[in-house]
């Protein structure tokens, strides 16, 4: 069966339903049609229930690691589905009757009791709901105390020496095959049972130290002279790529603005982590916004999308993704981000004048001055971008900076560059 039917002259909803083995009522529900007698030529009519009324949940622990093997139950109008989450934390997909149906989600606790964790309206689109637990699930086996007789209880005041010094800084978790807490049964020197729990330790030491310093008008003019283009074009790219700021604060550390690209990490790691960690490895994120109800909807289509599948907000959320990816593959994670004022991708480190991606990242952490130095070398190595700058060709600038798929990334890029260029030029004419 086709997924979508395009209405032609002479079509009626009854005719379309009959041709595709559906009822008029089903088409009304699938397409949110109040009046079945009002359809227009060229209108898209959804035919497949799983593409419009599909519902699925992703269950994650507090550290955003997938909860696998968790028993769950969905209750909804005219239906009840039970199952167990897969290795990736995903449930089965269900189909509701209408987009207004409420889905109640239950999970089984360790003591086999059942808890309702969410009520969600199905809505339109193939919805994936992400639910994050407030705690972390650990599985361990209790063992007998060697110095106790049967029935005796260990003294409550007896102190257990920690396996790790709680005051000592532990090395970061890197190059793991799987993320999440690791539980090991071990013993103390006097043979008392201990459960060792090792969690993931985030790493930010790969970031260099911030020195500071904003790009000045003189910096822009000197860069333009070196590239033989107008200063307004360099300003326009910087304005487009880092509208608010090229640096942000995370706790007490100043770090460069980044954008994490999931599809690039997937590409550089040969798709090794797509199944277990599809929030950071998989297809390209979608550009989306939140609607009035707080759900993410795709900019192009207006369809509901999962929070894990959108670029989301800038700032800390991008670093959360980077840190998680860095624990799996350091180089791939750094290459998968765009950095700083001109948002140069990490995999372009050589074109930006650096021997390694780590050297590139450390430079990006220092100052805006380092950003413009890297951009100069990147632009000189990029024939298409350089042509666009010298000929004031906004589309070539978009293609040179963002690649052949720039239209799918941001179709307004050339228009924005032109607007920012004119603003800069007009403001500087006024100053003169």
C-alpha cells in the first residue's frame, strides 16, 4: 500500500478509501478531517496507520544509558500491549485508533510490582517518546559474610573501606565498548564481600584554556584583505554561524560554542554505536522547534519528532552529547563537532592548519583570534568558499562552508549572509 495519496480532480474520500481498502472513518482519523466532503486537488491523504498513529517509547537511565530488558505495558483505547525493552531501550511500536487516544505506560519494578510512569496523548506522526528514569538500575548478587553464623546480621556500625578514594580524582572513562555503570562482585583483604560499582566519568580535559579577546573590526578588515574579499562577508559568516556568542560558560569553565553532528560520529565509527546509542550515533539530526504543547516538531513538515532526533538547543546540551561520544571514541567525537565563531567542523582540522584534531580543539578553546586564524586557512584551502567570497556569490559561500547538502541543512543560508553583509556595510558607511 502507498503511504500517501495525492488528491486528483474528481476524487472523493469514499473513492480513495475504496481504492485503498480503507473506510472513510479510518481516513478521517488518519488525516484529521472534520468534513469528509471537503478535500482539495493536490492535497496529501495519509493511507498508512503506522506512519501517522505509530507510538513507541525509549527508556533511559538517569545517565541516559538505555534500560534494556525492562518489562513494560501500554494501555490505550481498545488495546493493551506488554513487552520487554530491547538492547537499545526501545519498546515495540503500537498503533492507536486516533491521534487523540491516551497511552498509559507502566513498568515493572525489581520487586515485580507495577508502576505507571507516564500518560501521553498519541498525537499525529510516528511518535517516539523518551522517558528518563530519576535513578540508575544496578544488578548485583549478594554474598554471605564469611565471619557470621547462619541467621546473624553484620554490625551496622562496621565501616567498609571504599574501593576508590572518594577524595581522589579518578581518570575519565574513554574508549569503552558500552556506557553505563559496571557492577563487579569482589572481596576485601579479609574476604568480606563487596559490590564494586564503576560509573562513567565525563571528560573535559581535552579542552584547552580560555584566554579571551573579541574579534575587532580591524581583525575582520585584515582577514578580508588577506582573502581579497569584502569585510562584510567575513562578518556575515561569523554572525550566521555563532549568532549569540562564540563561547559559553559550563560551570566555571569557558568553552567554545559547538554543534554536535550525530551522523558524522556514526560515519567515523563505521556505525558501530548506532543501535545502542542512537541519540549520539545515527542519521543526521532534524531541525525542529517546540510547539505550544512542548513537543518537538520538524521545521519542514510540522511532524512530531523525538527529542533525541533533533539538534535541540545550543550550549550545555551539545556538550552532553560530545562527552558521551568522547567516552566511546575520542577522535571521532571531536571530529563530529563544529567549533567556535565560524563553526569549522573538527574533521577539517588539517585544512584549518593543524596536525591533529586535538591541536585544533585546544586552539578553538583559546579565543576568537584563534577562530579567525583557523577560518583564514580553511577558506584558502576551500576553492568554492574562496570563489564565493571573492565574487560575493552567496550560494557558493553556503555550499563552500556547509557542503553540497547546504539546502537541506539551511536553505536560508545565502539570504542570511546577504542580510548580515548589508547590515555590516551600511553600519560602517554610517560610521565613516
